[in-house]
């Protein structure tokens, strides 16, 4: 039986591709690539898109491999050879990375080609003909990538030419509208696709601005990325930044993410955010940080709040009464750092 690798995000397009290709008499091996920037992670616990991919793979009875591509992806993100798409998304280089890893899995498993849920013209940076051809070529997969949703609009691939799959059963979907896919899903009896359009945090202007700030300051690592996803972000100096929680969940996450050398800020006696300071903090920056904290506390009509802070792992706690930062100064800081 012919083997093939299918890239399975768990979104609508890849789900449809998996359903269609499972009917071709192939032995499919699904692969899901994990990075820190999938929008589905905001709405799903655990593996995010990985859990969606797991559900699809289980429903079709196919093997699923989840590969954490974070380390390699961060190298691509820092300096993409083909530049960025919307904001800080290195779409082409991201796709080349995933295709290269898929080719490795293809060779290891004895598979003959790979399958994706890509739709011609859907994403301007990576799903136009020229970009598709470029990505295949640089990944070493020329004519070995089957895109069943758009295959009839593309040149025949080796699997089609050799009769491994039927080109007649492929589709001719193109463009950014999801209506054809949704109609196909109804026809196929697929009703559960939580990531209909997928998405990447790196296309969000505010988040992209924060990622650029990390890259510009040589601070792109997983702890800093996790902090960016867990609160308001303030660049206070060349080497110091403050992340302030927006709700109880983020407060808990920031307390978990804080590590030795970081400064942990907390309100005393009132409701308010937890914050993490990273880098060298002068007395002036400590004062500004406490005033930012006071601004977001439930002060019950007062213009000040009592704020405690300590540099981990020390137990010595400092407490100050801080007047909340003026709105004008806060707006300037937000504009400077793209804080939410």
C-alpha cells in the first residue's frame, strides 16, 4: 500500500484534505507541527491545534506524529531568508521548514509524497503558484506535494502522473472565501472544525510589535515569548521590561513563568495585577513599575496603592505606596511598546 505524509493542523482545510485522501486507498501518516504562535492555543488547553489534529486523526484511524518545531522556528523567525508577511509572520520560511521536516519523516517512514490542505490563492504570502513552487523547490519536494483541494488548478504531481491517486477526484477550490470548504464539509458530514480559518499570532500587529522588540533587543526565547502572551507589555529601557497581568488567569501564569533574577510585583490588601520585571531595574524604573501596577489596581477611589516587590529567589520583600501613573504617561508607554 502506498504511504503518504499529510500535514494536519486540525483546521478545516487540512481536515477536508485528510478526509478526501483517506478515500484513495493510501496509508496516511499525519504530522502536526507545534509552535508558540498558533491562535488555536488561546482557545484550547494542552496541545491547542495538536488536540484538534488528534481528534481528526483518530476519527480517520490514521497515525499522528506531533513535532515540536519551536527551536527551529525561532531561528527562522529571527532572520527569515524570504522576509516577513503580515507584520512578523515569516510565512514562506515557515512553510519551507515544515516541508523539510515532512520530507525527513517521509524518507524515514518509507512514504512517497506529502499532502497538504493548502488552497490556491488563500494566503498571499505562501499560497500563490510562484511561492508554492519556490517552497517545494527549497524543501526538496518538487512535484511531490499534493494539494487535493486545488489540485485541478495546479500542474499534475508525480503521484497523479503515476496513478497513485486519481486526479479526477481532486478539486478546484481557489481564493480566500471559505464557503466552498464549508459546503464540502457539510457534504462529507464534517461538522466539528474549531479552527475554520486557522491563524497565527505573528500576524497580529500588537503582538508582532512585541516580538520585533524582543528580536531587536536579542531577547527572543520561549520564556519571553510566553510572557508576551500573558499580559500587558512595557519596554522601560534598553534592557528592562515589565509584563502586567490582565486577569486572574494571566496573574497565575506570570507567577509561574517568573524565574530567578526576575522581579515579582504584587498588590497588597487590594485586588490587582501580578507583574514580572526582567532586566536591571534602577530605583527610577522600580518607581515607574509600581506606579503602573497602582494604575491597574482596584483602588476604591484612591489615587494610590501599596505594592510589594522582590527579586527572585530572594525572600526579602520591599513595599511602597505608589501613586498611579498618569494616563498621559501610560498612553506614551503603550505607544512606545505596543502594549495592549
